[in-house]
């Protein structure tokens, strides 16, 4: 029911997201062929992913970088020392367009997180390299994420964590096998 505020007209209270059980009951009402066990797992994973992305976004924002900049830093670190890649290679790994990657690299270079230079062996090719500042931001983000993730899983025993990890990997492999092109994004998120 709308409520009046001292500052102005009536407003509706913030809508509440239905519980998983409420969501599944509504789905079953509208689509009788639904397997509630499957829907509970898939819906819980979706909600967990969304909430974790928000939490990670807040953490990297506290470091003065965006989620998209974090992804580039992570990609460079995963490439191994000397943490260098072509922008097209980074874009492919992240499922982004070359234009979006150029914009991202421009911003990160101006912030001192990466450098962009011509490849000495092929003057047409550009190489993006992680700077000491970029690596320091990545390390701090990893420290924050590790603390968050430990807290997230604190109610699970070591055996439960191992089992959950193995089960999620099995589901991930199924998706990767049936949707091999689904590693990137459908659209750029800048």
C-alpha cells in the first residue's frame, strides 16, 4: 500500500524479491511441467551469481576500479609473466568487441594500470602490459575477494566445499560442452 512521506507524495514500498519457494510455486502454477528440484538449483545459482557480482563490484569500486577493469587485470595476470597480451586477445577472452576493448584499455592506460605499446616484432600489433600499479590493484582485489569468499562458505565443512566444487564443475562442464560459444558476453557491459 502506498505511504505518504514528509518530503512528498505517496510512494510504494520497495518491492520484495520472492523467496525461491515462492518463485518455484509461481512457475509451477504457470508451467506445470517444471521440475522443482532443477528450478531450485538453477534459481539459487542465478541469485548467488547476481549477488556475488554486486559484492565484487563494491569491492573493486573501493579500490577505484570497475568490474570491467578488474576483468582485464585478471586476464593479464592469468596470461602469466610478463603479463602482456594483444587487445584483440583480451577482447576475445572476455567476449567483448574490439571497440569496447579499445575504450577500456584507453581508460586503464590513463589510470596507470596498463601500458600500451607497439610490438617490437610486428609494428602493426599493439601489446597491452600490466603495470606495477595494475598488479597491486589486482592483488588487493584478490585479498578482498578471498576474505569475502571465505566468509561466504564459512558454514560448509571442507568436505562439503569439496563436494560442492565438484558438483558445480560437473554442471559447468555440461554447459561448456553444450554451449561452447557461451564463454563471453552477449553484449558489452560498459
